[in-house]
């Protein structure tokens, strides 16, 4: 006859054995799959961090375009439509110390080209100042195996060397600035995150003011008007204009509305010598004031 205690202990022993074997199997499974879990977590972190860095790059580039656009227009107006004061042979100065390009000595004026040059110069300044904030996933040993000390240095270099201004063009009355596509390699180089061709819309100030000023001065020369008559004609067309005269030279300062920062105004500075030939209409391409595709090398 079996003991009552034996009958009581047997189920307990079976249950404890089952629990022990289950725990043992789970531990063995976790141990075998620990490397898999580590790889899955690592891959996820790399993808997320690379994506976040790409988004940060695009935000930085968008702001760079906005600031560069504003600075480009400010320079163009200040330089009489040119990207710098070096486009003209002679510069003159007004009583306030402002420098003017003497239009008679300038290269033929093509606003779209000058704008693109000014924009590119400003953008390069911001692009070269970029610094990645990427959070590294690899430990230092793996970084050494992949020949880099910090992957955000690698991404900073990729951004600076591969962000290229592609073209500037108009669509639906908006000025569009586009860049060549950017591809970011992941930290382990096993995957990549491609940013499609970045493009941004920007606002454009009034461009007709250049042709209007040119037209007034051309008529003055054709009619052989005096300096004072030409001065009055300019002031009647641009009520806020300040015009200084120095013999036959007109120094024209016209405030222009700023569509980007409405609380500020641009200053259009143009100097013209009425005793000398002005660029003819065949030299100033009026079509250049309407934007066309203008590739940047």
C-alpha cells in the first residue's frame, strides 16, 4: 500500500521539474538569441539616428536658403544689381559714405546670373559651417574597426562635400531653389538613407525697379535733359528716393520694400554718369529679369 505522503509529493515534484525545465529552456533560448536581439536593436538605432540626422540637415539647409536669399537681395540692391562691387570699374561715394557702382563702367546686367552667384556665395558660407549632431551607436572598438573615431564627423563631411546648388527657376510665380540629391550612409554602411532632391520656395522682391530706373535714365540721355531735370524725373517716379548730384553724376538711393522682412527695406544704390554712354538695350538683356533655369557649376 502506497504512502499518502508519496501520493502528495509526486505531483509537487512533477510540477517543480516542469517549471525547472521550462526556465532552463527559456534561459538557453535567450542566451542563443541574445546576439540576434542585440543586432535588431542596433539596426533600429542606426536607422532612427540616420533618419533624424537627415531631417536635421534639411531643416538647416532650409534656414540657410532663407538667410542666403535675404542676404543675396540685400547685396544686389546695395551693389546696383550686381553680386559685388567688383563687377564695375569705377565706384563713387555719397555724402553718407555709401559706395555706388557706376553703371556706365559695369558689365552687362543680368539679374538672374548675379542673383545665382550671390546666393551660391552666401550658401557656401552656411554649408561650410554645418556640424552634425548625430548620436553614435557603435562602441569605440567598432568605430576603430570601421576607420573612424566619431560618425558625426563623417556625416558633417558628407554634408559639406555633397550639398550642391543645382538650379534656380520659377514655377507658379514662385522662385524655386533646388539641390542635387543627398545620400547618407548608415553608421555600419549596411544601409543608406536617401534625401530626394531638396528644393525650397523663396520670396522675390520687385525686379522691375531696375528696368524702370534704366528707362528713366535712358530717356534723360536721349532728350539731353539736364542733371536737375533727370533728378526730378527719378524723384517723381520714386517718391522716397534720395538723389545726389556731382557734376554729371547721379547717385540714386531708392528704398525698396522687403517681402521677406517687412519691417525693413532694401536700399537700391545706383550711380550714373550722364556725360558717358550707358549700356545699350542690346547689352542689358531685359529678359534676364524674368527667371529661367540657371544651372550652377
